[in-house]
C-alpha cells in the first residue's frame, strides 16, 4: 500500500509541476488610424490570416527554466487588424481566403488586401533581485501584407515587430509582463501594417 507520506510527496510534486505552465490572456488592443489620414475610397476585400500565433514563451536562462507561458495572440490580433481596416477603407468585406482574379472582377472589388502571419517567437529573462525577480518578456512577430488587383499580385511587403514587457515577481510568474509585450507587439504590427496597406492599395490604383 502507498504510505501517507508518499501520497503527500506526490501531491506536492503535482502542485509544483502544474504551476510550471501558465496561460496568458491577451487583452484587446485599441488601435486607431493615424491622424490626418482619410478613408480610402473604393470597394475592397480583405483576408486576415489567423490561428498561427499561439506561442510558448520559455526562459532564456537557467532561472525558471521549468516554466513556460502559453500566449494566444490570434483573437486580439484579428480584432485589432479588422478594426483598423474598417476605419481605413470606405467599403470592405472580409473573407476567409484569398479571392481569385475572376472573383475580384465578378464582385467588382478594386483590390483585395491580404495580411498573412509569419514567424513568431517569445521568451523571457529573469533578473534576480533581493526579494523579487524582474521578469522581462519579449514577443517577436513577422507579417506579410499583400494587395491583389484585377491583374494579380501587385504589392507585397514583409515586416517585423518586437514587443517587450516587464513585471516583478516573488517567483517565476511573468503574466503581466507577457500581456504588456503582447499588447505592444500587436499595436506595432497593426499600426505599421496599416501604412503598408495604404502603399499596397496605391500600387493597385
């Protein structure tokens, strides 16, 4: 039979292991069209790729090396990009794929904007203090903006952003810093992406 002491040790071990992975809830990110830019006239289609940015943030050194933070950026990113496009274009319809040239012609669109998810990575470093540690999380994102006109692909640009966030912790909890890093990365991605979107549509028109 299993001894009470062994049961207690197993319970403690399970509790410790269960605390080694945490899920980070990313808040909605407010973005706005740069001041002075008016909505682009015309009728446009858009495709925002999502689903590919569920990150596992790992420690960059030995400290807290058993910890991992799961960060799902997809929902917050898509909402922010969709809001930006709605505020930037006069008429826009969202699709879950890239339309063909024939479909663009048949539906009367001036162009389709496509925003694809590229590589993404996250990690955190731990800087021990006297009573607490400072935990800094970094999130790096790559995206590709394309515009398709009635003659096919007419603009494509890949770009990168990096968000950082810090928090103090008695242990290895980096949730607040990870949230801040996620918000900064998404905000940069959407704001820089909006400028490339305008460049792409100018290439079409």
